[in-house]
C-alpha cells in the first residue's frame, strides 16, 4: 500500500495548493465561505502529509497493476469528497456538495447550484479549478494509466511497448511535463481570447479553464447565453475542439512532427464528424425554425460541439429547435472526442474500430475462407482489443439502462431519467426536458437520484472497468 498512500498524499497536498486562490478571493470579499476553505486546507494538508509520512521509503517508486487500479479509483472518489467541503458554506447538503464536486472533477458540468451570478467568487473559481484539475488528470490517465491497465481498448495507445519506434517519450514524467505545458498554454490562450472578445478577466479565466477541461461550468446561470456574443461562442468552439483532440498528437507536433495533429486518424474522423453534425443541425434548424442560415450554423456549431465534446455549455435552449435537433443532441451525448483528451463519452476511435470490426465480420460471412486483418492506424486490432471495445460499449448501454431504471424508481419521469443517465455516464452536463435541460438543473432531484448519478459520473469517467474490477473477489486475493 506504500505507493498508493504516496500518490494519494500527493493528490491531497495538490488540492490544498489549488484552494489558495479561491480562499484569497473569499477573504478579500469577506465571504463566509472563506472559513470553510481554511478548514478544508488545514485538514487536507494534514491528511496528505500523514499519508506521505506513512509511505516514506527509499525503495524505487513503482505501482503494480492492482495498485494502479486502486489508486485511480480512490483518487477520483476521495478528491471530490474533499473538494465538496468548501461548498457547504453555501448552505447546501453534503449530498449536493459532493454531487457538485464530482461533477466538477469528472468534468461533467451538471449542477445543483443556482444564483451563480451572485455567488462568492471564491466558490465560482473553486468549481472551475475542480474541472481544470479533473481535465488534466484525465489526460494523464488516458495517456499513461489506461493503456497500462488495458481498459476499454486503450492498450492500443500504449506509449511504452516493445515497439520502441512508437514511443512518444521515454519516461512518464516527461509526458506529464509536456501535458502540463500544453494544457496551461491552451488555457492561457483561451483566457486571452475570451478577454479580447469582451469577457471580464474573472469570467475569461474561469471559462478558459472549463472550456479546455471540456467541463462546462460557468460563472452565470445562463451559461454562454449571458454574453450574447457570436465572437465568444466561436472562441468557445475553437477551444472546446482543442480540448477534445489527443494530447499525444500535440506532443508529437511540438517535438517536430509538424503535421502529426492533422494526420492522426482519430483527429480526421472527429473533425469530419463534427462538421457533418454542424451542417445537418444547422440546415434543419434554419429550415424548420426559419432562422438565417449563418446564424443557425453558428448556433448549431456551438451546441453540437458543446455536446459532442461533452462540455455542456449552452448558449440557447436547443430543445426548442424541433424533434430532429432534440434527438440529435441525445445521440451526440454518447460520442465524446478523441482518446487522450479531456472528453468523456465513448470516443471516436471506438466507433472507428467497431465499424472496421463489423466490416470484417460481413466480409467473413460472404467469404468464410478469407482472412481479414483489422488495423487501426498502423496497429493491428487483435482479439483482446476487439473484445475490450465491444465490452466497453456494452457496459455503456447496460449502465444507461440500469441508471435510468434506478432513477425512475425515485419517481423521475422517463425522459429525465434516460437523459440524466446518459449525461452522467458520458460526463456531458445538461440533459433534456424541463427539469435538467439547458434551462434547468439537477437541484430538484431526490437525494437518492443524485447519489446514483454521482456514482454514474465517476463510473463513466473511469471507463467502468477501472472501478468494476475492484468489485471482483480476485482483485482482493493475495
């Protein structure tokens, strides 16, 4: 357990450091929530230091696969448990506070809070920081940890394999350094662009963090609708796409492979899918609702990008665009961006591989003797990867049904239950319908439903099997 304690201790101390800016904001404003930040910081520093002291060792740091599963699961459960404490200063229950913090750390963006426009700025900044931390954490998880754990077909993107020509960098610490530099650089660029387009410095920094994290928390109840600015919406589109692209491709580009970002098979498919979604929704919205095409295209681009990248911002109530747009948004909820990005959802590469597996199966039906090798980019999709991806997609569908049934048991209508389950497991944010749609929030749901959705957010963010494997007896055997 020594490596597990060491990682968790580092996570706790890191959280304490990130609490400093919100604390300073609330202290300067004399907000009552400042006391909650002080208490949480002290408790977090003590806990983190204790764990590091207990795990002090001269042995080389190394995590076994079992320890990596345990560390990852505990970090995503315990970090929001700590992050929720300052939110108690708003007078909400711990169930609501934990829901909000989990939604932040998993970059889901679903919220139970209202009155954001008048809320203490320290709390608003803390929500944004939770998403920003969760975003960079998941990039590292997707590039370094998930391939090692062989979850959901992510072993396809393993950076350290027997084929040394496919290595990105020699050591994980170097990858982490590159990720941090790129993530911070994109966030700074987004903040500057938002500021130039008319956001206040505070709004610009907060929205830059939640845009790159593809999280969707806003400092206003009306989200992007508050600004009423086409320029701000287009900037949002650009940086939401930026957060949805594979950071491995960014690293390769900065290390000299100039066109690596645009030759990546995932990126090409993702951008093509995104543009097709923009165009179809725009044409439908313009035709059905008699909106000028270029206005409809801008609104469609922002909405489709927000949902597909699992960001969850809203600039308008897209539920009023007609049945087609309503259905399209629900399907977009499951998509996600590229592997090794900040997005949730199924992700583009799994759809690509699933299509190739289906084509290979059809070929074998027509010509049983023909050997059909399925490849993705330059790598062969072996049976282990194929089974992992098919199992993952099966887990998505089963989770959607299971969570929906649980929610209806709490008296929630079927539309709200289905879309709440989808938005939780895909880490999108808003659902559909009058309660949790882009004009609503999750505050009125029963506590039992919020607990179920909180579990679904964590389960979806960790791609199911990272947590589910810990429920098996074999995991705990020596």
